[in-house]
C-alpha cells in the first residue's frame, strides 16, 4: 500500500511541474510580442536617424566605364668602342570610355 501512495505522489508532483512549466511558457509567449515590438521600434528609430531612405522609384542609374590601355617597351643595346650603349623606347596608348545615364525623380 505504501508503494501505491508513492506512485501517486510522484504523479502529482509531475503534474504540478508540468502546470508550472506551461504557465511559464505562456508568460514568455505573451511577453515575446511586446519584446519584439520594442526591438522593432528601436531598429526603426535607428534607421530613421540615418536620413532619407533609398527609394528605387525615385532614382535610376547605369554607367559603364571602360579603360583600355596598351604599352610597348623596346630596349636596344649597341656595342661601341667606348662601351655598351643602350636606348629605351616606351609607347603607351590608352582609351577611356564612359557611357550611361542617371535619372533622379523618374517614375
């Protein structure tokens, strides 16, 4: 008979712990919404303090920038009675192209 009473006590304490756990989980779930709103409010305040936000409807841009460059170097060495004479010739060609458009306030 004592064994049967111990089982009932164990079952009763398990139910009590379950009820306490459910109440705590409910409290956390209820307060989570308020916590989430507080964090979102802080984020909004921080981003609003940065200035105007980007709006893709009011700005549009496409610029293509290309730089084409060629370089040639020629070294010539000539042996003379006074010693070795060297000459160097450098040639560089570059072409810079920019094309595109930027529209602000376009819809």
